């Protein structure tokens, strides 16, 4: 009898296991790699998606930003890329050139949720390579001017500087030598000496009507009046003592801003909540303004986008997830969870954004955002430009010498690109 019951138990258990297995097999499982705080906050949203789409299960993997690029390259080399991924906007061209990303045009053409006109132009363009769309913006960021209202008022400015002329003048007046030793003890602005990670000098070049590369992105295009003026403008903040050259003395940007050691800096929207949370007593003494303009107010089109890898066998399920994360209400709720600015413009009508004057500045600035040249070599190019700007700041090169050096090094970086383009045209 015992054996009989044991056989029945084994049979029932086997049926249940088979049933569960078949149920799991009926669900499409897609792997989603997300990075940093986005990955840490994505789970509740993915659960909502799964509830709405019971036939799809999301396998979320959160990756630190610091190791994300190397992990993605390794995954591609080992044919183990995820189905869908968050990708920094400056990485899209690199992975597109590797033929790692699936074009999304056929999905967009029939979508009622995703279309180019719903996004900021500069951000949308970061995902368009050679006329095809490979990425849909998930969240956006750009640079704006953070400034101390009280300090500027003492310097004679009732509002933030609006032009380049006012910008350098205000920064100079905010720089104070308190102990009369011939060296400033307070500085008008913080600018990086080597702006390779924060390419502010590139923003100045764009604002002044310059470009980095020629139309087909095969050669540098820096040896012109617009670029020379922009580099000189950047360097002038250091030459006038308006930005510190001994930056090892400033270990904490927030403390420096709170103490008045620096009166202005250029940064992104994440620093709004950082300053508000760290120094609530400073609340009415600081604000954010659009970047001062030369010919225009050009800024970078930063943030992250969503991509589908070519290797995915579940592209339609991935696209459903992209559409879900692009819905206006989901974009709004994701902003509340992460402070990441919505990529979809309609989401900005939410009162938590609309009534936030500091965040609204970024909405206006995003209208002037531009995509940097969309080529895999762009990060190398920005690194080279930063190195030469540092040489000019410390008078190791003149601006003209530095620009010639930039062009020479950039053209060497682009050698392979020119060769590949020639091969492609010959075929």
C-alpha cells in the first residue's frame, strides 16, 4: 500500500512540474540590462509591464555605470548580449558600428506611442545613425548654469548672466582676493582644467557656430575663427583668475558652492536635488539658468536610450517594453522615482516638473541641445581635445598650436574611418 501511494505521489508531482514547466515555456523571457540608479529603480515598473503583458517576463540585471561599457563589449565578443539594454547616448554609434543593434524604424512606423516629434530633437538625433533609428531616448539631461543669487547680486547682477560678455564679467567680479596676497580666495566659476569628461569647451565651440568634424565626420574641422574664439573664451576664465587652476584644493563641489568658494558652475539636473537635500538653508540663495549665449545656447544632448540587440530572438517583446517605458505616465513616475528628466516632452506638463522653476530651466535648455558627432571614435576625440585645452590653460601651447595638435591627432584617430568609408564606396 505504501508503494502504491508513493507511486501516486510521484505521478502527481511529475504532472505538476510538467504543468509548471509548460506554463513557464509559454512566457517569453527577455533579459534587460540597466545601469546605476535606473537599474535600481526599474523593478516596480517592470512588474507593472509584466502584469499588463502576462506572456512576457523580464529578467532585469543591474550593472554599475563604471563597468557597463566593458561588460557590454565583453558580452558582444562572447555572443551573450542582453535582449534590451539601457545605453548611454554617446555609446549608441559605437555599438551600431559593430552591427550589434537592431534598427527600430519598422516598429516606430506603426507605433502610436513612439515618434520623433514627441522627443527633444537633439536627444532623438543621438539614436539616428546613417538615417536609421537604433535607439529611443529613455531619459535626458543637459548642462545649465548653477549660480549663487546672493553673491551675484552683490557683484551687481540681479539675474544670471545671459551672454558671453556678461558671463566672463560676472565670473571676474565674483572672484575675490580677501587677504590681498594677489591670489583669489573665492572664484566666480568652476570649470574643469581638462574637460575631457565634461566637454564644456565643445559646448562653447557649438555656441559660437563652430563644429568639431567636417560634414562626413572624416576630418577635424577646428582650425577656424569660431573654434579659436571659443577656446580662448574658455581659457580666459583661468587667465583672469575667475576659475581655479589648483583644483586639488576643491575636493567637494557642493561644499565649495555652499561656502561661496565658487559662485557658479555648469552641470546637469541631478545636482538640483543634491544641493536642495544637502543645504536646505541655502534654498533661496541659489538658482539655475540657461547657458549664456554667444550665437546661440547650444548644449549637449545627454542621457540614456533604450536599444535592442541584433542577437535577440524576442525583438517584438523588447519593443513592447520600450513602448511601455515611453508612455507619458510611466515617464512621469520614473522621474519621481529617479529624478531622471523625461525624454517625452508631454511628460513635462506634470505639476512636479512644471512648477519646479529650476527643473523647468532644463526643459528650455533641452530645446537647444545638440547631438555630438555620432561616430565610435568620439570619446577618444573629446579626450584629445581636453588634453590640449589643459596645455593652453597652463601656457604650454598657444591656442593656435593646440588646435593644430588637436586636428593632427583627431585625423589620425579617424584614419581607420576614412579607410573603411573608401572600401564601402568601392564595393
